C-alpha cells in the first residue's frame, strides 16, 4: 500500500522489485516531475486556503448586507407608518375645519333668512294695521256724511211742518166753503210731494252709504290679502351638515426579513492529485534501465 509519509522512490522500487540501476538523465527528469507534483500540491493547498478565506469574507459581507437591509427596512417601515398616521390626522383636522366653516356659513345664512322673515312679518303687521286704520277712517267718514244727511233731513222736515201749518192757517183765514178746502188740499199736496222727495232722497243716501261701507270692507280685505301675500314664508331650519367620517385605517404588513445571500462552499482542489500525477508521469522503466 502506498504510504505518503515514506520515501516515494523507495516504495516504488520495493514494489517493482527493480534494482538500483538508474539512468542519471532519466532520474533528473523523474525528479523534476515529482518535484512538480509536490509544488502543484502546495499550490492547490494555497488556492484552497485562499478560496476558503474568500468564502468566509463573502459570507461575512452577505450577513452585513442583510443586517443593513433589515435595519433600513425596519426604519423605513416605521417612518412609513408615522407618515401615514400624520397625514391621516392632518386630513381629519382639515375635514373638520371645512365642516365647521360650512356649518357656520349655513347657520349665518339661516339666521339672515330668519331676520328677513321677522322683518317681513313686522311689515305685514304694520300694513294690516294701516289698512284697519284707513278702513275705520273711511267708515267714520261715511257715517259722518250720513249723519249730516240725517241732520239736513230733520231740518227740512221741520221747515216743511212749519210751512204746512202756516199755509193751513192762511188758507183758513182767506177763504170759506169749498174754495177754502180746495186751497188747503192743494197746499197739503205740494207739501206731501216735497216730503216724498225728501224721503226718497234720504233712502237713496242711506243705501249709497251702505254700498260705500261694503266697498270699504272689500278694499280692506283686498289690501290685507296683498299684504299677507308679500309676507315671506316662515323658514324651516336646515339640518346640520353631517360630520366627516374617517375611512378604515390602512393595514400594514411588516417587510420580509432579508436573509444573507447564499454563498456556495469554496471549490477545493485536490492536493494529492498533483503528486500522484507527478509520479505516474515518470517512466520508471527508463529510470532504472529495465
């Protein structure tokens, strides 16, 4: 069995059973091959150690990069949530300010309508009072005019009565018999006609006064209707503007944790293969001259 700790040349000779009949030049070439194999083994060992160091450095860099990415993602996630809730609060306050402003404007407008309505009611009441006063004055004027007619009629009737008595006395003194009676009847007939005319005139005046009174009432009624038609309709209170509602809060998902990038194991080169290759490349039969 091959033992790398023992002299390789002695082992090969012992195995082959060859005697030490070595050609110098061939021996030098074999030695160089063996030395080359040893050197190649040493270089492979150095390359393996360098690859291992590079692997560890890459793994360390991958861990550091993953740790830095996780720290950044965690900080960015917290900042994103903070910005979201700050903006949400700002939008909420902005909506409330707008709602308060619009509600105040609506209250002011409604109060202005109520004041105009109150003024309209006052103006209507004043107009109705004026219409009543004007109607009372018109009624009183008609009554005064009728009273004057009554007074004038009374004076006329009193004058006619006095005239009748005077004429009857004169007729009785101036004539006798049938002629006197005819004279009295003739004068009484004239007085009767005047009385009938006065009665008809009085009745006509009374009826005209009644018509005037009815007209005054109709005019007042029409004026009252017009005044009420001009009055504003009683305003109805407007419902308050609904307060703004907030939408559902956003659902946050924490960022996925970054794991270090996979670094494949370093590829190891065989340190034994160059030595074996150095020995197997030697033509030992030439070396020992067999």
